[in-house]
């Protein structure tokens, strides 16, 4: 009988240990496992959201890069046009400057020519005037030549009017 009571108490102790283990397992371990699983699910959801956000950021960056490439190409084209127009304008101004300098040179040459002619004229004018005076005097000394000259002048004036 002692054997029976010992076995009975052993089964009862074993049953109490199992119930205690079930109680500890259901009260402590199961909620801890649930919490860890929920944390793990939340972690994966955050990872998934972060992946989605990173993907969106990459797409936005690629769009911005594409827009910036287009903007760069447009600005490069505008700059090329501006550079060509600036070069054309500079060439035109250079050509105008050269024409202006050439015109000034020609004008200076012409003025110098006129000055030389004027000096030569002033130098030789008294002798020429004296020679012309003598020739005219000799030509119009006769009254008939003078009268013919005046008649010709009057006729030309009448024809013009």
C-alpha cells in the first residue's frame, strides 16, 4: 500500500508540475511569444514600408535627374545660341571698327590730298591768276569778242529760263 500511495503522490506531483508548467506556459511564455511575433510582424511591415519609401525616393530622384538632364540640354542649347550670337556680334563690331578705321584713313588721305592741293594752289595761284588776267585781257581787248561773250551768256540764261 505504501507503494500505491507513493505512486499516487508521484502522479499527483507530476500532475501538479504539468499544470504548473501549463499555467506558466500559458500565462508567461505564450504572451511573450505573441508579443515577439507581433514585434516581428511590425518589424517586417516597417521594412516593407521602408523598402516602398526607398523605391519611391529612387523613382523621384530618377525623375529629377531626367528633368535636370533635359534642363541641362536646354540650357546648353541656349548657351550655344548665345555664344554664337555673341561671337557674331563681336565679329560684326570688329568689322565695323575696321571699316570705320579704313574710312578714317581714307578721309585722312583725302584731307591730306586737299591740303597739298590747297598749298600748291596757294603757291601757284598768284602766277596763274596773273597769266589768266593777261590772257583774258588779250582776248577781250577787242570790243567785238567781249560783246559776243556777253550775248552768248544772255542767250544761255534765256534758254535755261
